């Protein structure tokens, strides 16, 4: 390919003998489970949705770094190194080669195809990975990110989340636009141009324009624009982005309820003077696109943007769309709405046609109701009081009115009473740390559906019923995930471990079951633990145990990626001394307690602990008795 050209390349063509080098000024490999799982989930979805089409996964910008001296050009990677490295790790992975390579022709990768300048451990790991033949060898990788990614790709392959069909589609249909910059390119000037480009119109703004084009009356367009703008900022409660003069009418005298909705009355309440944002059409938005943010921001906006939402606005819109379809179109399967924001515009254009004003109005009603329920009953993180290092300071807050006159404002308080608050929070956090991506949050849709059903029937939420529904969802999923195999090492699905931690927390804290010595269940919280650890190591320096034994569920727990890297080859007694604290998973704490009390951790302990843990999450799931008499939350 000539320099200074941009052309699509199939992934199968990307590894064509060209050598790539990640220069020192680029960051180290940093993709984690969220990004890697999202890549392969997207690939699988596109394979099922458009099997014959071409799917573009981004760009690769490279710059010739030195004259070719052996017939193979070498290029510095200017942009796209994370995706390129992930693809290299995929095709070099010994488990994927073993599982899929026999029936699929995989690209031939060599140690010289990708290197990291000034990072010998990273380059060495890439070279070593190509030569590995066994999963156990992955433990020897030194770079934390490369090792964790390689173990994850192996686990995804083992549990059929990466299949031979996915890999063939990846090779034959997935493309990257590769741009080769001329050798004399001034990279500083290039970066300056890239960083100063204007922002493109976001997809949810295109959806807003399309929906407004479906409305014929200017007053309806103004009302819809007002509702939309009130709902876009997920860092605040929707009450805070509503003009003060309208809060009592919409949310009651204490600003903490939601009155029955009617789009036309909302339009009268939100009566505004003519503003540019009420104009219909995509061209207007393109011509007036300015700084991003909530257009309603004013002196009325009296809440600090303190919250971190578990979803972004484009993906939230897809949840509202599915709620709308479920309510309005009984003959349409709501699950046909995919929680994939890459298809946001396409899906809205499919379900809302020009002239369909009544449907758009009902969607507007659904949007503000869903935002209210999301704000009041779904977890988020509180940045104001966050002392965690991984953004896991979970809260469930509802706003209420405080102050008088000019000093009145929105202030947060806990939504439920203390015991119920803790249980609802734990259940939702259990899901969030498992499904941390902002897309594909099926659990959130289940919660929003239950909240919507209760609110429409009672104008309130029964916390005991909410807990029962979420526990039932969780038990079903845990048992389905367990069917995939529990004695399978790092291939065990992460939700099994998080659900088990919830069951242990509930038993020790809510049901007052005596906890083993040194298990601090009262201090437990869900963190983003994304790596499965063998308590007894896979490749110890002494006394190895057969893999079929060490991969038993009784020898496994879940922890953060950095912790897993630090302690992977330590023996159990060393791990307990160095790392045991209340910040670890409850399963890890129970294992540590058992090893300490018996002064041993071997095959017998693994077996007995595994049997006990399996009995925990297969037992009947019931709402905690203390939660039953709790009043509904208005």
C-alpha cells in the first residue's frame, strides 16, 4: 500500500507481514474486560444481524519509522494500538489456537509483527505468547495488561463466548481503515490537527431531530424538546434540570414524586418562548451544534453534578424504546430492540415514522417516567463522598425539596430504610460489577420494567417485591451460568462469583448466620473484580497439583486484575498473610478462614469448600423476611 492513503483492510489482511511498533510516547496496553468483551460481543451481534455485510471496527493510523532493511516495512502506530494489540493477542492465544485453529485457518503471527518500543516486558510477552502451546503458560506473562487480556480471551474461548463462527466472521467480514502517513509527516502538527477537530453531531441528537420531525405542531416540538433536555444529564436528578416553576406541578410539593403523565398537559406546563432548539430537523442541529451539555442549565439548576450513572444517555434511550415497544406494540417482541448504541439511530427510525406524532408523544411520556424511576431507585456512584479507588461508592438517592423561596433546592436522601437500602443496593451492585459496560445491560431493563409496572399500578414502589424480583432474576442467571461449568478454572462466568458473594453477604448480615472466623461480611462491598484467581496456584514453584484439581470451583475466587497479577503464584498461606482484608470477595475470605483453621489447603479443602459454595447459590431465593413489612416508597 502506498503512503498517504487510507483504505479498508480485512482483519485477515492486517497481519500480512507488515511490522508494527508502538512508540514510547503511546500508552501501554490498557484494554480491560469491558473493552475486550465489547469487541467480541459486537462482532457476534453483527455476525447474526448482518452476516454478509462488512463491519468496520475503527481505524489504524501508522507512520513509516525506518527504511525497510529486510524486505518487511516497519510502521509506528500513531492511533489504534489498543485494538491492534487485542487482535494480535487473540490470534496468538494458545487456547484459541487449540480450540478453533483446527477448523479455521488463522493468521500466522510472529514475534516480530508487533513490538512496544522501550517496553521490553511487553514486547517479550508478545513474542512468548506466539510460542506458547498450553494455557498454563499464560501465568508466566509479565505485563499485567497483556496477561489479563490473554487469560480473558482464553476464558471467552473456553466458555464459547468466542466461537469458530465468530473468528471466521472476524477474519472474512470485519475491517479496519488503515491509513499510512508519509515518512516526512510532522507528527506534532498531525496531533494538533486531530485534537482541534470540531465535535460531530452525536447519535442521540440525530434521534432527537428525527423524533421532532415526526411532530407537526410547533407547541408539541417545544414540549418534546423540553422533556428531552430535562432528561439528558444523568449526573443529576431530573428534578434538578427541571425549571423550578414547573417542579411542583410535575413532581409534587416535595419534588419527590411523579404525577400521572399526559404529553399535552406537559406541553402546557413547559410552555416556552420560541427557541432555536425547538426548531425541527437535523440541519438545524448541525448548524447550531455548540458546546455539549444540558440546555436547561440556569439558575434553576441547583444540584451539583455529583453522580456517576451506570449507563449513558444513548443507551438509556434504548431501554426507554424497549419499554415503549412493550407497552404500545403487543405484537412486537421488545427484545428485538438491541441494547447497542451503534444501532441507536437505525432502531429509532425503524419504530418512528414521519407523521406518527401520537407515538412520539407517548415516547416522551415514557422517557420522563423512566428517568424519574432510574434516578430514584437505581444505583449510581456518588463522587462527592467517594473514597474508593475504583468508582464503586454505590448509592441510591432520591431528591426532595429543602429551603424556602430563593434558597429552595433539590437535596438527596436515601431512597429506602437502612436494611432495605443495603439489600437493594447490594443486588444492583452485584449486577453492575459483572455487566459494567454501558451497553447490553439486560439486568437494568428487568429492573426498570418492574419499577414501571409498580409505579403505574400503585404510584409507589414496594421494596420487598423489588428485592424478590431482582433475586429471582439473579438466581435464574446464576444457575444458567453454572450449567456452563463450575470446575473449569478461569472459564467460569464471573456472575457466579458475584452472586455467591451476595448470597454469603445476605446469610451473614441479614439472616444473622454466624460467619467463619476473620470473615468481615459487614464491611463487604461489590468492587470491579474482573479476574479469576486460583487460591492454590496453577504453576507453583513447588508441589504442583493436577490442573483438573486446581481448576475446581472450590479453589477459585474473583478479584481485581492488579491483585491477581501480584498474587498469582503465591501459595495460599502467603496470599492470606499479604492480602487478606475486608476489601476482598467473601468467597476469598471464607477460603482463607478455612485454610487458617485447618492449617492446610489441598484437594480435600477444595472439594469441601466447593460443595458448600454450590449449595449456597442453588438454594431457594426468597426476599429477606425483614423486608416484607416495609412500606411502599412514594
